[in-house]
C-alpha cells in the first residue's frame, strides 16, 4: 500500500490514478498531518509520496515516523526549488512540483522493487 499525503485534491487524484494504473493499492490522499498520522497509527504503508505543506502544518512529523521505521518515501513539493525546505535534511529525493508526478512515482516504485511505469 502506498500512502499519498497531499493537500491539493487535483494533484492527489492524479497521483492515485497513476499508481492504481500500475496496480498499486493507494491510501489517501491525506490532506492534513493529523489525518496522515492517524492513518499511519492504524496501518503502515509500504511507501509514501509526501507534500511538505499541508492544510494543518508541515508533513515532517509523518516523515519522521516513516523514516524511523525505514519506510521509503519521497517528497513532492513546491518548496524543493527554493532550497529552504527541511525536506532536504532527509536522505530521500525531493522532487519539485514543476516536474511530472511520474518522476517521484518512478523513484518510489523502483525503490520498492516493482516494475517501473
């Protein structure tokens, strides 16, 4: 199961459709940090695509939880090009939303050992 943590409903839907076309089971999109943390407390994903800025704050507490559990994740955020995001402190890719959503999806799929899209 792949978790999507994204506050933009259009982008969240795009990510879901792309992943489901590849045969992935998708959980989310979670538009808030609190919703993501609640979901992660009941069922952990195999991997995740995370936006940095959510409706109720930043995603970093959820990223910390995934990181602590060695669950692969990638950031897909508009903050990447600004170079000021705390996302750069994790040892995971940070993709800017100016690139196709297929790039973070491809990285995650490859990391999880599945066939590339």
